[in-house]
C-alpha cells in the first residue's frame, strides 16, 4: 500500500498533476439520497453527503473519500460512473477450517447534470445541480465464507449478496 502511494506521489510530482484532485473544479455539491431499495438491511434514509465535482473536457470526476472516479459526459449531459472495491471483513480461521470473508462492492452512479435553468448546460462549468441514481452491490468474493456476516448471526447484512439503491438530488454548496 505504501509503495503504491509513493508511486502515485512521484507520478504526480513528475506530471505536475494531483491524482486526488484531477481536472478543473466545478464545486462542492450537497447530495441527498432517498432510499428506493435495500436488501442489505438498515441503511440511512435520507442519506446526505458532500462531493466535489471536477472535469477535464467531457470527463467528469466525482471526488469523495478514496480516489476519484470518472466517466464521460454524453451529449445530453448524462454520465455513468462505476467503481469497485474489495474488502476483507473477516480473516480465515484455519483452526476451525473457515475461509476468510471478503466482499466486493460495486458502485454504479448514473447522473444527469443541470444548470440554473431548464435548458441543457452548454459547458460543464455551468453545472449547479444534478439528479441521479446510485446503486451499491455487495457480493462475497469467490471462495469466501460470509455466512457469519448476516444480521441473524450478529453481522451487518440482511443477506449477501445484496443491493442498496438511492435516488439522488444535489445542489452546488460551494463554488471552486
């Protein structure tokens, strides 16, 4: 992990670009998510958070938490963004012959960008609001034993695999 962070830092220093803040800033947006579906168990509803948006040409960057995710904005001001991450929830227990539990989280975000009026935005820098759908899918990785991660066994999930979906609305909270 440290080696990869060092490589990123060195590449950023050599290129003059910050990999954690790519492109030209559009601003910070306050997002409200209304829960539409969950098979994972209790989740926040509504769910509110802030995200920074930036762009480089027609590439939109969603900057929050870990590294930014990106997608291409189409001619209708829509963009699809995807990210995946795998996390170990529990190490293997060799003594009791229980495999580790690791879960893959796939994020799918479909967003429509908009400005102040009803007309389509002519430039991404005119984005002041957005609407969209955010879906999280949690799936045990191949070979994982996650049977102890469900609510009925003291875990955090109602079932695995599972999915959580939100309808999103957002407004610019802070200009760049």
